């Protein structure tokens, strides 16, 4: 696994991270890798909805200087010694950056003494890539890559950088699935996935995880059969919808929270997309029982 240099946002410690001692998997949107280096553009968050909101404010809508100010103030609440001007902030410097690739940093707080666990995280990252690549191959997308990072967050933190197709960031549903697949890399059963592994076997593995894991039982359920319908028919499902339409939070209930689970459970608040998706699921024999009258 190659290594890239990663500069974490605004200063040399993750003091601006509200989950700094949290062992859950956290994420940050990053700049594209250039000359072997990247930098975080947001704080690290567990909440996918928060990252979606930041993505919209930074890269889709007109850039808002107040967004940077709020990120700086958020950091200063945890470290009053931080002295940084708006124009020096990583987000401000990258405000005109074209997002040709989805670049996400995955952070896990390990602790100073847990070196064996930290070393085992290489396997987690590689299994995440196996899952991502499985779905990317079906659509001829750019295959995700993962890098170790030489970062400035301290030895107690493990951070991996994922470089993936920009298509993962084209809707709240695909981005939600993207982050879920990365998190699922913690299960060693996905080690068996190879380039020629049939989708039916991957779906079976996901079903086994859902049955045996209280954490993911309700998140995964029987939904993996519908994931391919979303990805394989992405252009048809979002036909005529611009990024501004897809990420428009006004007029729809909790669109930021409208992730893969809501869509595949027929609870999406995005009516146009939900109706198109439901029709395709029904044609594939995967209709939703409660809505068969539609």
C-alpha cells in the first residue's frame, strides 16, 4: 500500500475533531492527491449527513465565506490558541477546486499502546477496497485506491486516504452507500472477494453480516439486491436532475439524511427518484410489498 502525505485541517492536532478519542470510523472530505500529498478540507465526522451538507456548501452552491469562518470557530472552541486567517484555511484555498475524484480520509483513533490493532487496520482498508471495486467494475468506474498516510495527527491515529470515482458523490444515496461499503471493510469475511467473484456471492456475504451483526442488521437487511439497481441505472434514475436539484435541501424532508437505507426501504423523500427507483425494482422482481398497489 502506497503512502501519501496528509495535512489535517488548520493545525497539527485533531483538536477540532469532536470525536477525537472515538474509535468509530470517521471521515473527512479531502483535496485531490497532488505530488504525493493531500489535505483535509473538513473536520472528521462520523455523521454522513454532516459531510453531505458540507459538500453542498463548499462545492455545489456558491462558496460561502461564512462556512470557513464557522469551521475555524469550531476548531477554536477546542483550542483557543489557534490563530488562522480565513484566506489561510485549506477550504478557502481550494474553493475553486474541480472535484474530478472523490477523495475521502478515513480516521480511526487507535490509542498510543494499541499498535497491533493499528497494524490490523491495513486489512480493513484493503477489504473496503475489495467491496468498492466489486461495484465499480460493474459500471466501468474508476477503481478506488487506498493509501496509508504520513499525517500530522499523532501516532494514536490511523488515517487512510481513499481516491475513488466522482460518481460516488453525485447523490446522497450513492455517497451513503460509498461510506457504508468502506465501514463494512472491518469484516474479515470480505477477504474472499476477488475480481471474478459473482455478485450473488457478495450479496450472500452481506446477508450473513446483516444476520449476525446487530449493528448492521437494520442498515443492510435485504437491501444489497437493490444496490446494483441504483448503481447500474444511475443515469436513468437521476435523468434530468442536476446536482443542484439532487442536493437541494429545501422543499424536501431531511434530504441530507436521505441515504441508501431510506431509498432501498422505499422511504426516500425525493419523490422523482423514489418513483423511478421503485419501478426498476419492481421490474426486477424486487418490489416493495407495502407499495405493490402503486
